[in-house]
C-alpha cells in the first residue's frame, strides 16, 4: 500500500474568536490526524489569539497584517510542511473521516493536484441542502472549459503543496474570488480537480459572511475573469467564452449597483435604471423591471426593501428566507 499523504490544515481567520472553536475541534478529531493545524490570523482585533491558545501545542498560531483571506492563506501555506495544504472556513466543520477520504483519493488518483468533497450547506446550524446537486454539479469532465464559466470547486480543498507553491498561490490582489482564479490558473496549466462525492464537511451560510456580499462577489468574479482573459494559454474559442462571461458579469454588477442606488434613494438611481432598460444585453424581463424602476424609483426602492426584509442571498446565490433562521 502507498503511504498516506500528510495534511497541513490552514484556517484563515478574521474576527472569529467566537466561531473558530468548532472548526478546530472538527479538524483535531479526524480519524486520520493532520500533520499540523495552522490558524493564520488576518490581523484580528478580537480575542482570537486567546481562543487558539486554549488548544495549546495542538494548533499553531500565525499573526499577520490585515491584508485579506488570500494573503492569510498564502502565509499559512508558506509555514506548512505537509504534502497537502487543506483549507477550512473558520465557521465551518469537517466530518471525522474527511482527511481519511481525501488521502484515499490522493493515493488512487496521483495525477490530481486538488482534492475536495461534497458538503452539507447549513443555516443557523440547520442543514438544508448539499453543495453539489442537479442545479450545481461537479465537473468530472471538461474541467478546462467549465472553470471558465463557474467555480465548480467546493472551497475546502486539499491542494498539493509543492504545486501550490509552483503556481504562486492565491492572487492577493483579488479579495473576493481568489480561489476561483487559482483553480482556473492551475487547470489551464494542466492540473485536475478530484472529488469525493460524499458530504464530509458542513458549510455554514451567514448573512454577515463575505460570501453573502453579492455585489462585492460579482466585482470579484469580474476581476477574476479579467485575470483569466489575460492568460496566454487560452485558446481562441475559450477566449470567446471568457469574454461572454465578462459581459454577463458586468451586466450583473450594473444591475446590483442600480439596486443599491434605489435602496438608498441615490440621485442617480433613475438614470442607472434607465441605462439598463436600454441595454440589449439584458433579458427582456430585466429590462422591463429596470424601466419600471426608472419611472418610479421610490416605489422600486420600497419594493426592494420589503424583499430584503424577507429574504437574503447567501453564497452561490442561495436565497434564504429570514423565517428559516428563527428557532
């Protein structure tokens, strides 16, 4: 039997002293123990250091300047020694056999550089769906073309550390979607992504989380797509796909910026809505709604506020009813 690979678990953390304990416990409780657990603090001002210190020598603590999650993860990997660097969100958890399952996949698929599993998605501790389903499948094939359209990789990955270092890690200039840019860069360079199709992690959605800030996420996607567009390894047909996605993302940003303007009653909201109504790149229904908002911006703003009082949007565009969060 091939020797099992070693795993360094990196937790990028910022202002999560009250949340990170469950994540650390879930990693320390693995049936295949990690080589090390590293908490890479992105300049927190809360009691994160004290929380990590309560785990004594079982967890390493790195203090960094506040430069974003990508920088914190890069710092964690730079300090790691395992064959793979494994990432987990500070408010998420692993099932006990997750590292064991990833090790088995690594041994059976030595040509795969990035490993992940399916996961449960939860709100307020209540699981309500799987990460991968018929509406959002994992790309087992055609990964090169699919990564240009969407980030199909569940983010709590195990990345071959030497390969991570070779490609330069996360792009720290991309704050919101640096993981997607990295997977695209690696796949265009010949890497493959492997999946264990079992839900071996729990991904918690919170309205306050970075992944729930939809406008910022859209801006991050556009920045990522611009980076991908400049990759000289793209074929001509792939470049067409990327530019089509850039146009769609730009339209989404314009729409969300208009919604923000309507919500606060900004003076330019009417003009922004009218500009969207005139654009041929938008679906007809969206253009009609934009025209209505241009004609009655105050009414449109009130309707948006009512919608936000009932529903918020989490990672992956998941619409979450506020009533779901009540006990």
